[in-house]
């Protein structure tokens, strides 16, 4: 029945507009998808929703078909969704990341890596750590990748740092078993199976030998040539040869002990078959064989890193004495090359470097000198050389410095002329400081006569004192201090006389070479004064007249003759005859002094002989 109000039109417009839906999506994010359940996720624009299973499907397709790495920061663009973290969480076991986790490796890349490693594993081990670094993945990711590609793959890490396919190792084990069972001769297993480390090969071979019964009996051993397997048949033959060779070697060693007093038992000196024998066992066998010969000699064993010897105590004592003599020779060689005042200490390495030191000597030096006879011999020789050098030093200072200085200062002290005396002393000061002392120090240095640090210090202080000296008295004080410090005796009367004679003789010889008459006159004056007085004389040319006056006081005739020569020289009237006459007078004066010295010496000898 029709309504009295007429027919009403129904409004069928949507309750939510498209804009309303966008606002709802933005304001109310859908829950995070859960594994195994379909859900909705926001689209890339965030204004619509897409099904999670469709996103996962697109992701799987991307992994399967991508030709290169998939960058994580652009994955949401590739999949057309706003967030991919839920996807990464769900697909974690399937995803292979780069080392920095910024890229995903597609299946094509994973397969390429797997096939490359598979080729390596079919022939030996693969260094997965190195490969992982090269492929920019972690070792854990690489192993998971391999397992994903081949679920039946079983990997085993060995001691060489490489990873092996267990099936490859099993195959190699079967081949190793056949090799051991069929071996007629010794086999170097490490050469036959170089694909695996020797440690695995050794443990596997030993396991096979122990379980193969009689067919596989033999010995697996590591030698310098590698891991070797020797079958039982060869072992019996080897043992026989070894015993024969060892018996012969022991007999020879016992004979050498009896003949030479020693024998070498170093591994490298033995026959090849005995070079791997135990040192202690072989040595003990030699000692027992020597004892059975009723030998009463005490045997000493010398062992170093490079050699081993057996030697009788008597032979060791003789050999040590010989080395001690060489040590004395080494000390004699080293002593002249030392620096002034340097201590020379025993260094057996220098003795080892000697070309005439044998391997036995080396063993004695390194292992057997409990009483330090060799070192003591070296040190005793050094002490001897040190004393000899100290004696030479004292003699040099006494004869070259103290005695001449004493002779010239003796003469200066006898001069009564108060004007002449200080002049002569000044002359002696200048001469001794610039010539006498410097020549003595040069002799000490050139002859290496400083034997200790204390002597070196005393000489240095003496040299400094001489440089600082202002008077002859300063020179004498410094010289006396050096002599006192070094316990050097002052020159004796006999030494003063003999030195005076020697110097006068040198002056006469030197006059033969002098050309100037004035120089000859000075030397004649000094010689005539020395012949009649104590000491030796020297002076400057300006003091010639005063020196002549001194001669005239003791010998008027000689004084007059000197005045004549002086006047001739001043007037330029001297001739060759004049110069020859001066030389002759000087020579006669020295001869007279020698006669006086001889007479004095003879008188002393007579006095000594009288009861």
C-alpha cells in the first residue's frame, strides 16, 4: 500500500570518502605482519595499503632475478612499501648481507660464490676466512650461504686454517688406506697426499695402521723429509742394518777414546742411518762398551747446541791447557790494541773466532771449564802485560823526563851569578815545557804505555798542570807529583852519570852537523861546564859571555880560549879551522869526563870487593 507521504528515495553514497580512508591509514598504522599470516602494510606513498604476502613475493623475485647487489637503503623503493624492517626480520635466514650489512646478495651471486668454493673443496681445502674477505661477507654468512646451496655439505676445519669437505676427506682416507696396505717400500705420505695438512695425515695414517691388522702393520713417523710410512717388512731389515751400523760405530768410538782421548758423537758426524738415534742412548752405549774394556779413565761428556763429544779427563786437561795457551796469545794480541787506560777483559767469543780453534775446542769453551783455567790464563797474561807496560811507563818517565830535568836543574842551582841563574832557569822552563815533556808524552802515547785508568788520570792531570805552569818551579812540582802518584823512583846517581855521558856524547855528535860558529861555541861552553860541574847546561845566546866567565873560574886557560873564539865570531873572522878546533875541544872534554866516570866506577867496584 503506498505511503500517504509518497515514495522515499534511498541515499546510497559511501560512508567514508577516499580522503577519509587516507587519513585513517595515516592516523592508524596497520599492525606489523606476523610470519605465516597475511597482513596489510603501508604502500610507499603511505596513502594506501598493500598485502604483505604480495610484498614477500616481490622480494623473493627480486632476490632470484637481481644481477647485482641489492642496496638496503633503496629496497623499500624496489618493493613499493614504506617500511621493510618487518620483511628483513621474517626473511633473516634467507638473506645474505655484505660485511657492512648495507647490501643484500642476490641468489645469482650466492651461487657463483658456492660453485667457486665447491671447485676448491673438490681438490683440497679452502680458506673460507680469506674468501669471505674477498667476497665482502662475514665467515658466518659465507658458511650459511654454502649450507643453503647444498644442505648435504659437511665442512671440517683442519689445523692448517683451511676448511675441507668431509666427503673429500673420506675419499682421501680410502686412498691413504690403499696406499698403506699396498706399500712395499717406504712412502713419504706428505708428498703423496699434499692436499691436506701433515697433522691430519699423520693421525689418520696412525689410525689406519692400528686398525688394519697384520696387513697394515708398520710405522708412521715425521722425518726431516716429511711424514713417512715404513711397512713392517722394511722395519725388520732396517733394524738389522741399524744394529750392525750402531755396533760398528760404538766400536770405533771406543777405539778413538783409547787412541785420541776423545770421540765425537754429534748427530751430523754419524752415519746417515744413526743420525736420528737418541743422543743419550747412543752415548750411554759407548760409555758401557768402554767400561767393558776395563778402561779406568774417567769420561766427560761435552754437549753444546751444535756438537757433542766424549773425552777422557786426562785428554780434557791437556786440551784445556792448550786452549789456555791460546787465550794467553789472544791476550797478547789484544793488549797493544787497547785504548789508553782501557780494561781488557776475557771474551771467549773472540777466542771462538780464531781460525785454529777446532769443534772440540768450541765444545770445551762452551761447556767445560769449571775451574776457569782458560779465563784465568787470559787474565794472568793481561796482568803480566799490564805490569810490563807499567814498568816501561815508569822507566820512560824516569829516563826521558826526570833524569834530564834533574841534570839541567842541578846545573842551574850551582850558578852563583844572580843575573845569569834566573835566565838559565827560564830557559830550562821553556825548553822542558815545550820540548822535553811533550816528547815524553808523545812517546807514552805512541808506545801505548798507559796501562790503567788511574795512570791515565794522572797523566792527564800532569799534562794540564804543565800547560798551566808559569815557572820552572811549577814544572818541577807537577813532575814530582806524577812520580809520587805513580811510585816512580827519582833517578839514581849512576843513572844521572850515565845519562849525562850519553847526552854529552849526543851533543858532540850533533856538533859535527852544526855550521854556525856561534852554535858551536855555545855547545863547547855547555860541554866544558858539564865536564867540571854537576849536571848539564843550556842557555840563550845573550848569556854567552857570562857562561864563559863561569868556565874561566874553573879553568882560566879554557876561558881565555873561549873568549878568543867569541871575539873572532863577533868580528866575522872565524874559519873552518876555528870550527874544527871547537869540535875537537868538545870531544876531548867528553873523553875526559868518560875517564873520570870510569875511574869512579872502578873505585866503587874495589870498595865493594874489599872484605
